[in-house]
C-alpha cells in the first residue's frame, strides 16, 4: 500500500486595514509609481491589533471547515513564521489551544522565512508518509508590520500581514505521478548568504526582534535562480513535465522576480499565479494565502497540478509539486 498526503482543505485570513502606496508616500519619500514599477505591489493588508496566532487561527479554522473536519481530527500543527507571538512557547501551541486541538498532539513553529510553508509541507508530508500521523494542519502566518522599520523606504514598501493554511491527510495511492496530493518536495539552505537578508536584532544578540534589512540586489539575483531551480528539481522528482503543469505558484516577493522565474522556466504568463499586487510580500504566508485565495475564487481547480517554489532569508529555498 502506498500512502500520500492529500491536500483536503485550505483557508486564509487578511486583516481589514489596507495600506496603499499613496498612504506610504505620506510616510516616507516614495511614490505609487516607484512601488508599482519596481515591485508590482499596489496595496497590502496591515494588522492593527491581531497577532500572528490570531490571524493563523482564523486561516486554520477556515481550512478545517473547508476540509469538513474538526480540531479533534488533527494529529499535528505546524506554523511557519518569523513573527511569532512570543519567543517561547511556539505560536503553533497557542493556535492548537485556540482551535481546541486535543492535548498530546505535536505542535511547533518553523523558522525558514519566506520558504517556511514549503518546509512545513515537507515535514508534514514526510510524517504522514511514514505513518506517524494521519492528519496535519500547516499554516503560514506573519505580522511583518511589526519587524518593518516604517522610516526605511528600502524595505517598508515591500511587506504585508496575513495568514494561509492547508489541511493534509493520509490517503492510499498508486505511487505514480497520476496520484492526487503531494507528489514531491525539496528544501535547501545556504548559510553563506546569512547576512544578505535578516533582521538587525534577535533574542540572543540585541534582546529585541530588530527590523528587516537586506541587500535587495543580491536577494533579487539569488531569488530568480533559486526559485527556478527549486521548481525544476521538484518537477524532476515528481517526474512531471513542465508542459503538464497547470500553475506555477512562486513566493510573492516582487513581480519582477516572479516574471523572471516564469521566463526562465519558459512558462506562459497565464500559468503563473500573482497576488503580490494586493498582498505585498507576506513571507511564510504568501504561498498558502495565494493557494487558498485562488482555490476559493474557483481559479485553481480539483485535479490541477501546481508547482510551489519559495526562497527567503538564510538563504533558504524549496519547491513542491502538488495535484489537488
Ligand atoms: N521609493 C522610492 N525610491 C526608492 C525606494 C522607494 N520605496 N526604495 C529605494 N529607492 C531608491 C534607492 O534609494 C535608489 O536610489 P539611488 O539610485 O538614488 O541610490 C533607487 O531607488 C534604486 O534602488 P535599487 O535598490 O537599485 O532599486 P531596485 O530596482 O533594485 O529595486 C528592490 C529595489 C525592489 C528592493 C529590489 O532590489 C528587490 O525587489 N529585491 C528583492 C528583495 C525582496 O523582494 N526582498 C523581500 C524579502 S526576500 C524574499 O522574499 C525573497
């Protein structure tokens, strides 16, 4: 018997407040035109009072509802985030409490920046295929507005807040690439790039979270290569041809990065999912948010093959092929 992880539910949540590029132009020396042309971002959602765990809980509840499950069915909770509510315990445990998940269930956070959701998917998928658990909820959620320096125009225009979640469950499969569910995952890191994208503080150094700082041009260059390679590797592992995919869903950092990845992979623009225009960069939340939004809008359909690819601070990167 061959076991795969099926993706059986999706949910997302965005805080109500919208911050437009024009709003930003009153805060720092920038313009709607600069932000649109250099990043593709038109507006982003910002949380006024909801924490990462609050937003994650809402996205997770929506995902459970769409899966037709209750918290009682969950065997594992993983949160991917760089903006947890507390340094310890893990916010995943708080989310488990909020959802009413039974005691004894493993719950933990993953810190892999913008690649966090792909890392969470990889771990949950492996645990399911090993038979350790049957059902998992994985969430990407961020309140990046709390680690952004709102006086730094180089970074503050790029980010937004939000959450997305997916429910995975064990399903008997054929073991061929005709199956539905997670068909492949791959994750990577390169510590030599540690300084190119980071917060300028942390618990064991400055005792505070610090603000995001980066070498934008280096990040851009590496992002295009890593995102394309991770997608190609995931496809190769799944033994799926590029021509057969329905969607490429890259991490939503910048439209120019997304377009370059699409071009490098020789994919038509219509197959590349874009949400950066109305979400900004929501780090670990970006992929599950885009997935859930496009599924609930009826754009991504049952049976579709989707390639996920992400890259972020570390650098970390990774890819996955899923069939709904
Ligand atoms: N408004 C107006 N001008 C700005 C702004 C702004 N918000 N930000 C920077 N500028 C100025 C700079 O000061 C610079 O001015 P100068 O020429 O007088 O020095 C000029 O614009 C050009 O700056 P560049 O850095 O060359 O602009 P570039 O075209 O490279 O775009 C950007 C910058 C958008 C950050 C780009 O490098 C990028 O997207 N990098 C990837 C970084 C990223 O997406 N990080 C997110 C996290 S990582 C991830 O998720 C993968």
